[in-house]
C-alpha cells in the first residue's frame, strides 16, 4: 500500500449553541464520553468560511471506545451561531444526517425511547434489508442508527461513534466519482429511485429521490484505523424539486453538521489526488497546527456541491492526560495501525456522569 492512507472518519463537526450541554447529551445517549481534546481559542485559518474574519470558539473532540468516528462539538464564543433559516429537507445540499453504528438497532431504539429522546420513527428497513431508525438531538440535528459492522472496544452504550453520513447532492453520478476517487467509496450497496417509505419520517421524506449507499471495498489503513473502522456514505438526489444549500449564507461553525473529517497519513500525496479530481485544498494549515492537547496538519476541500470535507494528519495526541503521556505519530510507520492497548488507554480519560 502507498500513501495517502485513510484511517477512517475521524469526526463529524457539529455546531451547537452550548458545547458543555451538548457534550453531556452525546455522552449520555451515544456514549461519546472520552474527550480527546478540549480547547477555547480563535479559529484564524477558516477565513474563507467565516466571513473573512477570525472568530473565537470552544471545541471538544469526543470519541466512543466501542469504535467509530468522533464528534467535534463546536461553539462560537465571539458571535451567536446562526441556525438554518429554513427547515432542511431530504435532498437539500450538504450533510443532512449523521449515521451512528449500533450493536443492536432495536435495543438502541428501546434505550432511546426510555430516555425520552425525540424519535422520528420506529425501527425501519432500508433497501439493503437492514434495520435502522432516525432521531433528533436537542439541537435539531438528525441522526440515523444503523447496524455496526466492526467494533473496537467496550462501552456502556449499544451505539458506537459515527459510521457515515447522508449527504444531499445535485448530481449523483458526479458525486459517486468524487467520493470514489478521493475517499475510496467504490462499492455500491444499493441504488434506488422513487419515494422511499423508510425515509417518509424525515422532512421532505415524501419526495422522489435517487439514493445510493456507498462503502469501500478495501480496508482502511493508518494509526487509528482499528478504532475508526469502516464507514459508508448515502447520497441523496431529490428529483421532484430544486434542492437548497443547507449552509448557504451562513458560516462554518454555525448550527448543524459543519464538516465530515477523515484521519489521513500523507497530506502531500492526498493534495495531488484532490487537485487531479478538481477539488483543491481551500484551507491548509500549512504544517503543524497546535490544538492545545493535540496537534496536526489539517486541510479542507469541497465536494461538488460545496459540502466541506476535512482531512487531518495527526502528529500529537494525548493518550493518558493525567500522566502527561502524549504520542508523537510522526515517529511511527505510516499506514500501520496503533496497537490495541495503546488505543484502549485513551479510555482512562473517560468522563463519567
């Protein structure tokens, strides 16, 4: 294998009005209870997406040791984060839903219902014949609970972290090529057109759409690949109306799903692939970027409809904060997974309620 290596979905960025309250809700309901880093600082490199001015923010990156991606829970502190001025509909352009992996979808539904979560549906069946259901968090973000295919460790919840996303696109064939060429989503799980009964519970769910679920045929490789696991992307193209852009007229970091982030190794090689496929870096930290308790090199690209995709090449990460143990990944072989014991040691940073 050669660079770049994609270890998996590192995190989904979520703009919220209350970072502390959101972190508590996500750890209690999704088991996202291990803070990798927490930092209050100025976001000075995202100027193309923040009105040309730097803004202060408070962010927490939280993970679930069962496996899957993390949440970058993000709150503006120098301005009031703005909601979407309309209710996003199925097929609107951008990240509409975050897919969360579960060891038992039906038991997760029972757990969420008992906890008073805003459930949008009963347990449904998708075109692949698999169970799933939808819910909303207290901030209006929609999550889909889907079967998990691989797991890393143990956790108190049935759910793991993000397994993927549902994205609204304007041209499914163009987006298939983009996500296949750059992110390796080369296998079609299903490709259906029409009104989907299992999506009727969603805003705009009665629309006629084409929906394509993609995953990757090759296993992910990289330091955190065992933890992050496999992932999928569902592309939705609405066919009976004109879609709107979910983040049009708003800043990155405003309320909602702000980006989809991948942990990678080989930023130089990835840059060449992105440019070859018409998606040059729009933001580039230019090397080592210090995030307080972690450090790395981050970049952004836009998919064909302007949805933000982030790449992070991690350099430093806390393993045992209380003992001041930080891992320097630049000293490790690219593409090689970290040993299980090292990854599991991050579980000692768990926040308990």
